[in-house]
């Protein structure tokens, strides 16, 4: 190694302080179920008022991810055992950090339907998960008499692992 390279090595090590060659694959999330709580921070609600029922950004839900051993690409996000196709990207430099986007129609326990799109940045560590999510939905009440919109520009989502996927 030349003298110039020896001088650069500490700079490279400093610049890559968060780098971790042992981050592993996002499959560390496979088979993990989180009890998640969503709290809308910055939002706009349509004239029909707040959405009925529990939704990912407002209240408690179960949250799971299926990565299928890819660093970046298609994933499945499960909310209360309902699957939604999406895209995910696992950060190989900052372990536990990942982004997801997914969409679909979620049915709340009260029977209301929520047609949504979501994009989130998450951090998973130990048995916890936390992140920030942008979420938009059009909802329909269980009896079909009310329709409304919610645009959540920012929502905090936190969760704690409580069981393997499938409740086993």
C-alpha cells in the first residue's frame, strides 16, 4: 500500500462508518408479525370526515413483510392477514433500514373498505419497527352510504414483534 493510500484509508473508514458488510438479507423480516400502531401527523380529510375502522396509519393493526430473499424488488405486505403486493428496497449499508411501497383495498374489521397507496421508510431493530409513511386512501363505509378521502402526508408507524407470521 502506498503512503497516499494509507492516508485515504482512514477517510474511507470514516465516510463508511455506518457501512456493515454483515447486514444480511431482508428475509430476517420473513415470518415476523408486528403489532403496529399508526398515528397520522400531517393529513387532509375529505368532507365526509375521518375513515371508519382501523387502518395502518390510524390505530392498531398486525403488520408483516414477505421479501423472498431479494434486496430490491417485489414484496408482499400483510395488514391484518390481508396481502398487498408492493416493492421493497433493503438498505445494505445501514442495517435494518428499508423502504416499501404497496397498494390495494383493505377491509377493516367493521366492514369498511379502504382503497389505498402507501410508501414508507422503516427501521427494524431487535424486536421493534418504526417508520414514517405517506398514505392516501378513498374509503367506503360498511353499509356503502358514505365515501371519503384521507391524504396522510406523514404518519408515524411503530410496532413490536409479538409472534411469528401466521400467529404460530
